[in-house]
C-alpha cells in the first residue's frame, strides 16, 4: 500500500539528512535540482516568508523522498495584498504519476490560505506540456502567456 505525506520543512528538521535524500534522489533533465547542502537549506529557511516542502512516499514500509517544492510569500506594495510565489515543484523521475505533485500542490494551496494570501503565482516553460497540463488540471483562475527573461550576472 502506497501513501504520500507532505512535510513543511523547518529549521528544527534534520537538514543534513534531507539534503542527502535530495542529492541521492532520482532527478532528470526535467528537474532543475542541483547540489543541496544543509547549510544552503538552513540559509534559505532563515529568510522571512520562505518555505520548503518535501513529499515522502511510503511503499512496503519504506519511506523515500518523492518530491520537493519551494517558494515564498510576497506582499504587493499596495493594499497589503499577499501572494504565494512557487519557485519549483519537482517530482523525482521514478515517482511520477503517483500523485506526488498533486499532494504538494494541495499543501501549497493550504499554505497560501493559512497565510492569508490572495493568490498563488507559478510559471513553467511554454514547451513543458506535461507541467502545463498538470497545472491546468488544477483549475487555476487565470492562465496567462508570459515571457520570462533571465539575466546572467558575471562576477566583477
């Protein structure tokens, strides 16, 4: 019997074990998951209004990391409007199509509601059809065409 559990990670958790689980998990080119360390996770979680979640799949009494997500709560400079920006929703390549991303998105929707956010914003690449279909299946209030720009900063 399979079961999923989504955990909101805190500074009180064993970040060394979590970073090792992330680095040993099955990721592929669809995931932008790089070398994690307990120090980088700790520095990230110390920032105000950031979050990191881990989703675990239990199969045959064996608990394994199945996905991770991160983001932050933002506030508009007007009307005290808060919103949740989701930076990533990554499912391990060997655990796709098991409800992992759905479980994480449900937890993110609840997190936003619990923190009085008015909306959630996330994006994906226009050619990532699997992610687009998945997010569309969650019945978002609005789907926009967005062009993203990345500016590489070279060392001085």
